[in-house]
C-alpha cells in the first residue's frame, strides 16, 4: 500500500526537494522563488483541480467533497489521505501559511486515480422517515486492524482483521436500519492509523465510538468476550460498556466483564468510546464459532442492542 508513495517521495528526493511529512508552519507566503514550494498548491487549488469543494478544515484534517466523493487529508506528521474511505498513503509534504494549507502538487494525480465518476443526483422519492428516537444520533463503528495489519491470527489461520470487519459491517447495517447515522472507520481491507480512527469520531461528533476486535492469548484455554473503556472514561462510556457487556451474555459466550485500558483509540476519542473483544481467536472452539456467519449475526445483534440502550 505504501509502495507508490515511497516511489513518489523517492523521485522528489532525487530532485533535491527535501520535505518533512506533516504540516510545517510559516509566516511567509510561499512564492515560486522558494523553489520547492512552487511544486505546492493550496488546498483550494487542490480541490478545484480535482473538481471537488473544500467542505471542512479544522487544523487537523481537510475534507474535499462532491456528490460522489469524499477525500480526507490528515495534516499531522505521518497523516494519511483517504479517498472514499480507502487509505491511499501518506499526505506527505504539507505547509501552513497564514491559515492556508499547501500540499505537494503530486497529490492531484494520486487522488484523481481513486475518485469515482460523478453521477447526477436524482431525487426519486422521500424514503420513509427513520425511527424518531434515534434520528440525529451518530455512531462510529471501528473495525480493528486492516490492510497490512492483520491483528491476531486465529487458531484456524484466518486474520482478526477479517472477522472484525464482518461483525462491524453487520452492526453498521443494523444501526442504519434504525435511522442512526453510522460512520465506519473502514469498510474494506484498509490500514488506518489509530489516531486517524479517533479523529474520525471526533470530527463526526460521534455520540458513541465502538471499536470491534477479537482477542488472542498464548494460553489456548482463554475464552470469552471483554469490554474495554479508557481509565478516565466518562459515565456515558461506562454505561455503554455495561449495556453491551450485558447484551453479549445472551450469545452464549462467557463474559470477562468490563475492564479499563489505555488503548489509543479510547484515549484519543473525545466522546463516549468502548472497545469490544468479541472472543478468543486463539481458542480452538471459539475460533470456529467466531468465523461462523450466523454466530457473527448473534454477536452483532447483541452489540446493537447494547448500543441502542446506551443512546
Ligand atoms: Zn485487535
């Protein structure tokens, strides 16, 4: 995934242009005389060259959109570019001048390759109104790991990232059917940095962030699900954790209760956040049932039940 990016930066370095990744601040506007900066364009220019509008900028990331595309550019060192939910690699050189962001012009062709063709928006009919009690609520569902990061490898050989995504998608579909606005940090096999996952929840003003994982241990007899919240978690996070923990007891898996841990996604999410370890992939019998689609439905139903009680 990072190979095209390394390749591009390799070319830049050969050209004698040394950039540091992430945004640097400068009080002076860039000019062509600045050499390297002549290869940098403002966020507005980047948007217009891609046929997008700059719809959001909060100092941590910039959002460029049109009716069929959404591009997120994270400006912190090591920040990535996401096109329609797919991580296309590092944003690379970024510079902030008088509140305006400048990026390498090379981002234009890189992003363009991933954009969807625009289709005219045709309003057909108004869908039936969603359940009033949940409309306006936003839940971010985070499928743990992905892409180059497989997570744990199960006793049966499949990677954790795969079952995390299956359960996350099932949870997301069910929540959407209740009229809840659901945002997934990833909806395919993509690697997303932990900080970026939390950023998504913060930017979307999530009422709840739920990270979905599966456990592993060298002791193959370990089993059951575990709920995690941050050590300094809010009462809302605790409530959500308790509801999901209770609902999961109906699946037949044993409970290891609710614990605290300073997992980065929990620490960096500003709103309520919980992390679910659905069971032990290192346990031979749990590895088998956790891979089963029907059992995943059961887990998803329980997580949804807990989320609905918490909202
Ligand atoms: Zn995990």
